[in-house]
């Protein structure tokens, strides 16, 4: 099962989905569909977004629920989800990790 989630482009603020090749992979290499900026970062244990690349916000989500993921991306890009700060990301990710990891 791949790891999936959302990242936010530091250049144009566009939220997009990401997906790793496997659950062992922690490398993220994406090109923004909005401004074509290339972002390479490493998912850490908590995927808190405090990775190697400054200002790239990353959220990890349940890989079994791709529809909700796309819905969340849409809502974030519409601005109907408040921009989260790092501490909120960490709380979200902790809750997520508890909810679906064995
Ligand atoms: Zn961009």
C-alpha cells in the first residue's frame, strides 16, 4: 500500500495530492501542476511537513480513502479549510497514525 497525502506548493500555494510507490518509500518528488516548481522532500515519521524543504506543508492521509483526499484538496484550494500551522499538522498526523496503523 502506498502512502498518500496532500502537499502545498510553497510558490503558488496550490494544494495537490501525493502518492509514494510503496509504504516503505519516504521520498517525495513532485512537480507543481500550477507553476511547475519541482519539490523534493523526505517524509519523516510524522509527515509533519517539517522536512528538508522549507515551507512545504505536507499532510499524510488514509490510503484507503482516495475520494476524501481529493475532496480535501478541493476544499483547501477553495479556501474553505483554514490554513493550518505546523502544530495543527502534527496533531492531525498523530490522530491519523493512531487511527489506521496496526
Ligand atoms: Zn506551484
